[in-house]
C-alpha cells in the first residue's frame, strides 16, 4: 500500500484507540474557555454587530455571554483566534 493510505490508517486506528480510552500518544487540542462579553467589549462591538460579523445567532451569543451555554467546536476555535489576534481576524474579514 502507499504511504498516504498507511498514514491515514494509522491515524484512524489511533483515534479509535484514544476514543476507547486506550493509552496512545496523540495530540489533543482543547481551546481555552472564552469570556465572550469581555472579548466583545474589547473589540468594541454591540451584541448585534458581533453576532452578524461572525455568523452567530444573536440568541446564541446572549446564551454564551450569560453562561447558560458554552461555545464549542469551530465556534470556540474562532473565538480563541479572535481573542489572540482580533486585528488579524478583522483584517481578514474586512480587508
């Protein structure tokens, strides 16, 4: 078999083993929690502006800010990037 297939197969096996709780050497990325209200205020946006700019429903943003829910997945990654370098993210969006 070719090396690309072997690499993918190895990665898949490691992922399955990890999900089963087996001791494997994998890197797991866990984004930091975000204080969204503080981040939004630092950027200088209203809730509506922030939600519209980043494709988040206003209701979801309000739940996140109140702490009823927490951002997860891709949203949490985006928010971490935004917290680390808001100028770069906004420049990508607005040119």
